[in-house]
C-alpha cells in the first residue's frame, strides 16, 4: 500500500505518519530527507529523532530517494515492513538547490517509476504548498510548482491520500 500524507507546517502530518507506521506492527524504516543547514534545522531534526521509537531503522537520504527505497525494499523481512519517508518537501528543496539542474526532474521521474514496484508498505509525508499566495521569487515559485506537480502524480498512484489540518486527518482518497 502506498499512502501520501499532506498538510501544512505543524499540521500533524508527521505524527500521523508515525502513528500509522507504529500501529502496523511491522518493522519500520524511517527515511529522513532533511539536511542540517543551520542550528535551527539541527534542533528540528533532534526533536523528530527524539519522538521516534528507538527500534526503527533510520536512513538519511537527501537526494537519491528512488534508489534508497529500492535498496530498503530488497531487504524487506518476510513479515513485511513499512518505509516512512519524511519529507518530500525537504527532498524537493534539496533537489532544486543542487548544482545539477536536471537532477530534480530525473529523481522525481525515478521515484514515480519505482513506487508501484515496491512490495513494502510506503508512507510519504509532504507539505501542501499550494494553499497560499503565488510566491514572489523564481526559485520559490518553482518549488511550489514542482511540489504541486509531484503531489498530483503521487496522488494518482497512491492507494490512500490524507490531508492533515490542526492535527486532524481528512481522507482525500482511499
């Protein structure tokens, strides 16, 4: 099953994803896409790490998500597993800020191609960025546009899509 959980900043989407993973009673691999850019981001990462169960495997992958998911999936236990990716928003930022201008499109295409082939339960977390005004800067507009395109494509192939507001999930699909 592929689940996409969207929401604004501090909407409860990560907490919901972690609860779904924990309640599955399967082994969990947590894929973190964040990079430490400053002290504030380090604090955010530390906070998220402290909330996660210690028995969960952690893999940090800021760019090459499709290949990472394939590697994890190949080593899936017979009893099944959950792969929780938090979050696609930071992943998209990392791709767009990379020197290789073609990396973002290539990696998004790889992700969309690999997801339907995985036998693991997948939970993807991402910020819904399209609810506000049109951003003023070029890179910010590109980020919103590319995130929105990716969310639409992921929504089409996902079995379940949830949207979190104020800690409450709303089912959009599934």
